[in-house]
C-alpha cells in the first residue's frame, strides 16, 4: 500500500514557487522606491503641458494650468470675456484629482507656492482664479517645478518646465536634488 503524503521534492517546489511570488509582490509595491502611480501622473502632466505649448503656437492662444493641493486643471484665456475659462469640454484637459494620499508642491522661481483648493461652487459665479503656470501664444511659459508627493512613503516625482516651453519629468526611482 502507498502512504498518503507529499515527498520532499514536492514540498521544495512549492516553497520555491511561493518565494518567487512573494519577491514579485514585494517589488511591485514599491520597496525599491519606484512609485508607478506617481510616474504615470507626471508623464501625463508632462504630455498635456507639452501639447498645450504646441497648441498655443498653432492657435495663437494663451493657456494655463491651475494647480490645487490635490487636483489640477487646464484653462484657456478668453479675450472676449477677459478671463480664464476651464477646458472641461475637452476630455484630456478636464479637471483631474490626484490619487488618495498624493499631493502637489509647486515651485516658481525656486520659491514654494502655497496652493489653495478652489471652491468649485464659487468659481462658476465669480471670476475664476488665474493659473499659476501660463503658456503664452508665443510658446513661452512660466518656469516651474511641480512635485507630486505620496504622504505615507514620501516618494516623489516631478515635472519641470522652463521659459522656452521645454518640459521634462523625473521619475520616483531617481534620487532627486530637492530644494
């Protein structure tokens, strides 16, 4: 009769498989300092700001980016009304909220800007606030450094823009020179 149980080889195979699965899980949750969610958001912002720089040149219009502590939106200058209007009609430039636990830090001319949340109910009736980052019809823009920070892990990634409209980003896994 054959006894019921597992052989030593079968147990070792299961242990090896479990070790591989656990190591993949540990690497995917960001032990290495890499935060995929922050990196994706910085690449999105970099792409949208770059697209608006090109669009400003092509259309001869001024655009901007309004930044709140945990959200951002793009605006266009309406010369007829002499005011900045949200670009919510265009899906890619709509008002976006950051994932839970992530916030912005904005630097203009190496100075940290205090970001305030915009009351969406008041904006519709009153004059909306001006954007912190402007993109002129000439293609020039406000030099800025926009840093996304995750509170619980202190991971950060950033998007940089210069006065000539060049945009770049720094992923969360790069050691950064933070000021």
